[in-house]
C-alpha cells in the first residue's frame, strides 16, 4: 500500500495567523472565503487533506486546491482568481494595507472610501482600482458605501432577561403556552394616486411614488412559539384600553387549564395600572419583559417582518376596513399552515456575541 505523495508544508507567519483567526471570528458574510480560511488554518496544524475535508464537509480536491494556492500566493491566493489576465501579484502586506485603510481611516473630504478614492489614495492605477482594490473588497466583504444602524440595550437586567426568554424558547414549560405579544401600530391604508402598471417580461411592477392616505389601524398579535399560530385583533387606537381588550381575546383563546407566558416589550401601554390590575387577577398569566431596545428577541417581530414583506409594503387599500380585511385574511391563511420559527441559539453564544460587539465598538477589543 503506497503512502502517496508527501504534502508540501503549510507554515503561517504570526501576522497571517492573526489575520485568518480574525476572519473566522467575524463570521464573514463571504462564506466561500470563510471556508478557505478554515482549510488553511486546519492544514497549518499538520492535518492531512482528507481529514481536513472530512471536518469541513468538502472534497479532498477542494482542500488540496486552496492549500496549494495559499502556499504559492499567501493570503491573496484565497481571493477568487480573475477569469483572464495576469495572476495575482499582490503581497500579504498589500492586502493588509487595503484592509487597514478601509477599516481604520477615512478620506479627508468624505465620510467613507469609494473604490476610486481608495485606489487614488493607495497610488493604484485605474486598472488596479477595478481589478485589485475592488476584487479585494468584494472577497473580504468590505462595503464602505453601505451603512446600517444598531442600538445596544442599556437595560441593567439585560443578561437576566435574555436568559429568561431564551430559556422559554428552548424549553417551554409543561402545561403552558408561550406567546410572543406585540402591536404593529399606525398601519396606513394607502392607495396610489394613479393605477399600477403591471409587471411584464423584463419590467417590474411600477407604481407612483406618492399615495392617498385613508386612515390608520393597529394590529395586535400573539404568536404561539410552539405552533406558529397567531392570535390577532385590530383596533383603530393604540392605548391600554385596546391592549386590555386584546388580553381578553387571548384569555378566551387559551384553554383554562394552561398557564400563559407572555413575552412582550416595555411599551407604556403594557405597564399601566389598568394592565397590572388585569394581570394581578389572573395568576395563570406570567409576563416576561424583553430588554429595552431588544425587539430582536421577540419572535412576533419576525412574523411582522413577513407580514410587511408579503402584504403591507406593496399593498393598496382604499379604506381602513379594506386594510383590516387584508390583514385578517393574511393571518388566517398563515394559521391554516402555521409553522413555528426555529430558535436554536442558547443564551451563552448570544451574550458572547454582544460582548464582542461592545468591545469592538468601544475600541477596547482592538
């Protein structure tokens, strides 16, 4: 039995190892790049190709390809090669310079880099701007032209609340229902000022940028995390009185022998004296408040996102009654084939991820 051709050793410098380790920890959106980084890191530990392939669920040929590319070209070799033209000539130091400049600085006359301004700053030729800087930015998931928002919770009981609610999701109590409750308020009945132009081959549906407003309504919803079924109700106003009426609806909908665990946010109407008295008279109801500024942990928000995408955003309604009928129809259809959302993460990785984000945004983690 032959032992096969010996593998060329793959040795990482300390700078290379630190850079690749950072990419694994950052969970890059560029999944193909993340896989190549893991191949290199495992290969650098002396593991044979077949063992690396078995761990990562790929073929031995894939491992061999990226192992050889890294040995020959270093970190730039992990980027996708151009379809034609000369091979990569960029060094690891040049790649790190591009990344460091993009992530840790900004131009004098703007808030962010563009491909052209970055290329000019780094003294790249016009061709290099497109073939080099742009390719590296795409490979490493750098998008300086984009911006997203975030807000960290300042709730002093943040950790306790996360563990409490995640525990409910992963291990719901016996003989009890866990309902994620919230309101989608100020839903506008909108109609376009001119008729829609229907979709045709090569042309999306078109609508006017302006609209006619015909009033608003609020949707109250309670999502059963174990079945995906939604209890719903609409009200023209959004006060504690309407929320209490919705709680009455929930009470009528849940068998009397079951306890009810309500996951809801800290909105003012949820904490009025009227609501507290209602809950105090019903000991089978248990409230779990989400941390402030943490709507992501309430599963009904995921349902609201689907509702917005599939019914509200492109809908046209000539009256509030028509809008409310559309909401009821959508939820009733949803309930006919309801499926629960899959929550898999325990509290520990969630809290660790938030801790890393806090360190990164505060500058302590650099």
